[in-house]
């Protein structure tokens, strides 16, 4: 108990973000019918989530986040970073080392949602 079990991504253009996250991480999205907003169930190799139509305006950039930020563990940080940029994502915070533990960095999806990448590496310096 008391562990993260689900995540949600808000989007002003859900189909665009479905294409983005499918291309970057290979996630599968299934539309959920009968809801008052557009909603997709997300299937990943680990934790599951949802993508929903944003119910409010996009927050302004460069002001931090007003939410939890999820980070995704990847095998190759640089390879996934290239995919993110190729799919119109942006770097929010450059890759940096958490010495002896991992590489970390943050990105923005096309709708300016912040998310992180983590590559475990005990040699990170």
C-alpha cells in the first residue's frame, strides 16, 4: 500500500500526445467511451495510466509545475532523448548525474507537460 499505482497526463490535443508517447515509449492507448471528456487508458511495461483532455488552460512555461512530476526509467537516456526531440518534445532541464546512482533529466511534451527520464548508472558522475 501507499505506493504510486497510476498516473495521468493532461492534454489540450489528446491525439497528438497519444502519437508522441506511443512513438517515444511504445505505450498503447485505448479510448474509454462514455466519459464527459476524451480519455485514453495507457498500458506500459510497468505502471498504468490515463491521458485526458485538459480541463483548463495550459499553464505558462518557465514557472515550475503545480503537480507531481513522473520520471520514467529507461535503458538509454540519450536514445530516448533523441526520440523526444524528434517528436516535438523539448528539454526542460538538461541531463545531469546523481553521482553513483543515475542520469536524470526533464522534458516537456508537445502540450508542455513536464516529465523526467532516469537511466540507472552506478558510474554516473
